[in-house]
């Protein structure tokens, strides 16, 4: 049995989670750091809920999960409770780190990163931030002026962080995306439409796809749909009728393989997903989450659309008909699909971040 007890003394600490958009860049940086510094302990700090609470216990990484929760959208009473949990988690880390001082802390955003980053700032431990989205989150804006460096996924975020030492690096992707991908035009029937609602699922997107899938698949018998619905959503929808060629799954672990086998993708527009689409050379129909913090998903989607790699469908009451109008012609026209599927773009974000880290800390 693996020993996943966190080791902090001299460790590189990665913190970020809640959603895949925060957790997967941290995981990519951890993979790169392990390859570069094999003798350096690498430890994660996250929250007891969110994607890290599922992924870290099943993986090889030592980790500490803390009882913290977000503030956004909370009632005043819940906000006070959240603040108490944050203070308690930060105090616990400060006590640990006075005895076992980390080498550095890297935060990739999300409420689960707050205790470690605030503890590092209080103790004078070098900390670095990565902001994947086109608009910075509240935690990044608070801590950016004191960070050794803020690594930006997109140029648009730099002017939003005055007083911070920013560097444009792109968004780190996991090692599985740092390879050659088969070109979209090389795929043959049966063609696959891949639907990605994010690691937690997306109810509006799931409902819309269930509504339009029968018409899409009846019109194009050479197509099939692989649909990641999220764990809770997959359970909710498991007994709903759907087309025989419409596969509904809770989670796709090897999303790189799923993207490579897809001729067209429908997805939310989290920064990690956008970076993975570019690395895989796949075009997408993006449906931004309208309630994303600072509207960052819409900004991410528009950035990809400006590069000719995506078309944007806004979420509204008529989402099903909007999706059908965007998907149906592309299923029948290879040229339309391939116009979105540009050449894969090599991703150097992990190396750029770790080179920068090494230049600061030696």
C-alpha cells in the first residue's frame, strides 16, 4: 500500500482545486517537477471536497486535504462559517510548516488553495501563482502583489494584476497531452462527437444534449456520441431514455485519448480544457458557463474563437436548438469540422514555469 503521508520539509507544495480547471494544471506541474527533481518531495494541499478529494487518494501523490469551502454565493452566516474554516486550516498549516518548512508553494487557484497560499505568505515561504483564465480569480488578485511570480495563461490577465510580477507562459497540460496527436482529418467512420461538461458536469449542457442527440444520430448513422456528464449528473440521468449510440459516462480519465478519437467536441470552456484542445489540435463548439467567476469562461471561449479553433454557443433557454444548429451541419461536412481543427500547438507551460521557479530558488 502506498504511503501518501504528506512530507513538507523541503517539499514543493502544489495547491489548487475544486474544479479540474484548477487541479489539472497543478497536477501537470507536479508531473514536470517530479521528472526534473526526482529527489525533491512533492506534496499537494487541497480541500476535502472538489475534484482533488477524488483524484489525490487514488493517485501517487502525498497530500493533505483540509475542511475549507468557498465564499462566493454564500449567505452571511455561511460566509462566516467559511471564514472560520479557512482560519482554522491556515493555522494548522502554519503550525506544521514552522516545523517542516516547504521549499516553495505553487497555487493554481480555487478556494482549496487559499489556506496554503495564505500560510506561505504569513511565514515568508516563497510562493508562485498560476492563473489560467482570461480573468483572475479573487484569491489570485489578493495574493498576486506578494507572489514571487504570477504565471499567466493568457495575455489578457496581465493588466488585471497591477503591481504583480507577471509572465506569460500558457496553461500547463498533463504529460498525456505532450505528445503527437493524430490529425482530425485522418479519422474515419464511425465518427465521434465528444461532449465534455467539465469534471463536475453541466446540467444545462447535459439536458440539451439529451434532447438533440436522437435527431443528430438519426440524421448521421455514421456518428456516435461519448458524453461525460459528471458523477452526480450521470447518476441523475442514468435511467433517462437515450439513443443506442449515445454513451453517457460519469468521468473520462484519459481525456487525451477521447479527444484524439473525436471528430468534433462540445464542451464548457474552462482554461484547462481550452489548453488541452489546442494541444490535441481539435476544434470545439464551446458553451461557456454563464455563472463562472468574472465571466472567465466566456472570455476563454472568445479567445479560442478568435484563433479560429472554436465556435461559441451561448447558454440560454433555447440551448438545445442552438446546439443542434451548430452541430448538425458540421457532422455532415468534413470541411466545416476541419476548419476548426488546427494543427496541434506544442505546450511549453510546464517547462517555462519550472525554469522560472529554478531561476528564483536555485
